C-alpha cells in the first residue's frame, strides 16, 4: 500500500484552519456577565434581564452573548457594583439604596410622595433630569449608567391598626432599612423607626419587636410578612429605583453598533421592569387581601396628600444636606413638567 507524503500535511493544514476559524469566532463573540439580586423565576427583574439577553444576542447576531447570574450568585449588590467599577464584571442592576454609597445624589428619588404615579416617574427617568443624572453618574463614579427602571412603590403593612391618616402612625414601631431617608420619613409621621436587616424583618414583626414595616407589596408577599400581618395600606410613599450599570472601559471598547445594541437593550429592560413592577404591585395586593386575609386600604389622592404634607418638608431638608439643593430643585422641576405633560396640571406643592 502506498501513502502520499502530503496526506499528513493536508490533515495538519485542515486542523490548523479549523483551529483558526474557531479562534476567530471566539474572538468575535464577547460575553456580558450580568449579575443581579433577584432570583431566577417569573419576576420583573429576571424577566427584564432575560429580555435584555435575548435582545442583545439576537440583534448582534450572536457576536454578543449574555450570561445571567441571578440571586446574588456573584455577591451582594454592593459587591457586584464594586466588581463593575473595578472591571471584573460587565453589568449589574443595583437598587438606589445600595447605590447611594457610590453616588449619594441618587437619594433624591427617595423623597416621599415625590411621584403621584408610575407614569410620572417613567417620564422623569426618560427626560432631561434622568439623562443628566445618567451622565453625572458616569462623571462622578467612572461607571456608565445606561437606564433607570422601577423597583416598586413602597407601602406600609402592620399588626396594630389600619393606617389611613398620619395620626394612625403615632407610636408605632416601624421596621425600616438602615437608610437615613426612610428613618427620617417614619419619624416625621410620629412613629419610631427601627432599622432591622431584611432577613430578620418578618420574624421581628411576628414576635412583636416591631408593629409594622414598609416595602413594595410583592416583597410583603414573597418575604412572608403578609402571612403574619393584619393590615396593609397601599399608600405608595416612596418610589424605588434600579440603575442599569456597566463597566465603562468594557463598554467603550465595544464597536459603536454594539454600544447601541447594549444601550437599547438596557432601555428595553427598563420598560419591561417598569410595567411588570406596576402590574405586580396590584396583583400582589390582590393576593394579600384575598388569599392571605389581610385588610387592605388603598389610599385616595387626598389621603396621600395628607401624608405628603406631614413628611415632605422634613425629609427634603435632610436630603438637601445629603445631595444638594440644586439636585432636589432639578428633580422637582422635572416632576412638575411631567405632571403638566401627562395631566395638564402641575405637581402638588
């Protein structure tokens, strides 16, 4: 049997070409590691992150791939934000409370009763103030902020009595996050703010260490507080925020086309979370009332105004010292313009 001496050469050449081709494909693909707090499942954050993944991968024809790390797999919110800042992670989704340690002006969004509705907040997010703050985050932190999204309106749940007026809060012990803004708000209502870790909040309510707590309705439901409480007031006192954050050096190295795809994907993520958070608040409220047996009161606009009158100025004075009067004036002006645009009337004074 005769063998061609060129056969091994041809085989080697084919193998080399295959290796080069696979290397070229690998080089063309870039993986975006995206870590966030919420667990995998049917919830607004995971659904929005999944939509981002599908959008980016399809629009880039597979040149960009997205690997999701839900449920704090890569660390706490603060840790993943630090990783993005340092460049060991491409993308994360911190809440405003967690992000305040990196960028204090984000607390301006936490002024109680700043937004009369979710659509007003959405318009502010996507308007001049929102864009100014996205740029300011980049300038002040070195991280690139691509979009804001809704993290739910917070409401009170308790075991003492139904909360309809500010006077109903008098003397209550209310669990809050370890946030001066939330503590200041609760104290302004005549209640005692009791900062307790989220993992211990339900047990504290069940054992009577606190009389009530405040969170978005889906958190009351999924965290178990609705199982041990008698009353809930859907008063929507503070609007929670998420920020889509990416590493600046990584983003800057992308092609302009890929930068646009990632930016558009972040906007899509925000829109999906905005809608699902809003509808989720009402669905969770229904379940809390109908299935958990909690007595639910939905605050009227007039009742909300009474709460606003009680807490807005004290909390605003505190925030002015934290974020600056200019930032507060800018966001208040943006809210007034959104109210005028949507409803034909200025925001409540």
